[in-house]
């Protein structure tokens, strides 16, 4: 089976989003960070979103249960006031399948800026520490024991 190009995957996922969520995609921007997974910012008539496709080699099917558990924790944090993007669910799952079988996640697009290492202010560090403390408290109250980590995934070869 021939591997799909990035453009073919994008078209498949975007067509699925148009059909499933009735989005009119006005423009998009590919994010060139990470390894093997494709990512886009999309600008639509219903707001701005972030789409992440999960590469089948990097995330084989047997890893999807762990990924879904992680995304459930992400949603739990969002629902409890942690400033992270809202995830969109489809058929009771966060990992969605496109018409052509691509796995992806849709979430709201959060604005922000990258800062240089070592340049954070005292106020920024204080805010970060406060949020991380709240996040840990929430996660410790909803601990899922005896579940394997899902993120032991292949890394880029150096």
C-alpha cells in the first residue's frame, strides 16, 4: 500500500471536519514541529482550531487506548479550569478517524508565544508553578493505577 502524502492526509482530514462539524475552512497553516505527525492551525467560520494527525508508524493501533486515556485526562484538566485547549469528542472518543482512516484530534486553538529559555519573568514562573500545582492536585485525585504509559514511542534518530 502506497503511503499518502501530507497533502492527501490534510485533504482527507479537512473533508472529514467539513462534513462532521460543518466547518468552512477559510485558511490553514501547517506546523512544522515534532516527528512524523502532521499538525495544522485551521481558521474557520466557527473559530480557530488545532488539528493533529497521529502517524500510524509512530502511534500504532495498540497505543491508541493509552493515548485516549491521556486525552481524557487532558479533558478533565480543561473541565476543572486548567488553561489547556478544549478537545472535541466524536462517537465518545477524542481520537477521531477521517473518512480515509487517518487518526486525528481536534482541539481549540490557544494563542500564545514561545519564549527563549531562561527569559521567563518571576511573575510568569509563579503563574506556571501555580497552574502546575493545581494540575498535579487534580491528577492525583483522579489517579488511574496500573495503566501502562502510552508514550514509550519511537523518537527521531539522531
